[in-house]
C-alpha cells in the first residue's frame, strides 16, 4: 500500500510540473518515453535579444552557377548544445536518418550536426539553400533540435526566429519545397513558410512539446514515424508521409497518455515526390 501511494504521488508530481528547469526531462507514467526538455536560458533578456536573428537580419547570397533540375537538402540535428543543461538525446540520430534517406533519393545534402551547427554555420547554410531554391530545383530542409517560442536554437545558443527563417525564403522561385521541424513549440514556422509549392511538417504546434521515442526507436517520435513511412510503408510523396507521421504520432500519444500536436501544411499542387 505504501509503495502504491508513493507511485501515485510521483505520477501526480509529473502531471503537475510537466517540463521544468529543475527537471528538464520528464518521463511518461511508465518511464519509457521522454518529453524533450524546454530550452533553458538564464541570460538577461537584453543578451537573448542580441543573440536573436530577426526579420531585420534576413540576407541573400548570389545563386551559384549550378545545373537546374537538381535536388538539394540541408539537414540540421543538434543533441549536443553549448554547456550541458540543454543537451538532447536523439536529434543527431534524426539528422543521420534524414541524410541517409535523402541521399538515397538523389539529393545533394549539406548537414550540420551538433556543435557544427553554430549560428554562423547555420545561417550561412540556410542562405546557401535559399540561393539554390530556384525554379526547377527541388529543396528539402530538415531540423531536429530545440524549439522555443517560435525559434530554432543553434548549438551556440542563438535564436533563429521564424520571421528570419521565413524571410530567407521569401521570393525564391522553387515550386517544390519540403520543410520538416522536429522540435518543441515550432508550429509557427508553418505560417511563416506558407506559400505555394511547399509542404511543411511540424512535430508540434506553437505551444506544445515534441517527444523522444522509446529506446528501441532511437529517434524523435515525429522523425521516427516519418522514417517508418518511407522505409516500412514505402511512401514516396511528402504529403502521404507527413499524413502517416502525424496519424501515427497522435496514436502514440494516446498510448502513452501525452499531449502531442503534430501537423503538416500542404500548399503543393499535386503530390510532392521525394
């Protein structure tokens, strides 16, 4: 009886506290899956502002001389952040899986993993991808890492805002673009990227958290089901795979009694074939 009371007390604490700075990784009630922790930033607000890329920081680089009708991708996965309090678990694995899949589909892939994904490298790689986003080229961007209140977070703890990222792709002429975000509080990126010719898949909405899978999954939950859609289900269209990942993650959330909010936005005419 005493053991049962202790277990119930622990469960109640988990339900009340959720994801906190004191306990940044909160297990589900069976202890088998993990909510990705909220990004912890104790720096003064002025410093945080100075470390944020906004719409005012949008820049362009000249389009390189490359062959048209080519597939280009940028994959970023950050598990190892500056310091230790913000380290994550499977984001680098998510990136490796995206790299392998996209290369198998003929993409020229640029990747930034863990501490390679500094703000300088991150922003330069995004600018290069935007420059390659010309008519006839097919583009993929995949990110797994921290998300916080409408920002991606670089390995050196800079905020890359939705306004900055969306602005980097304003005016590009590619009409076949796929964006994937497996992060917390990341859903507003779909609004910023809302344009014809694009599919945007998000592992969470603007307010809720993303999750890491069980030990046998070795991925973020959203990425795991994206890869399962490709590998086990044989899905080849971005819309079909995104729909599968959303449906399976919602079912997973019910199984583990956690609130998950994956979704995707489809503004591509027809089916976007990877």
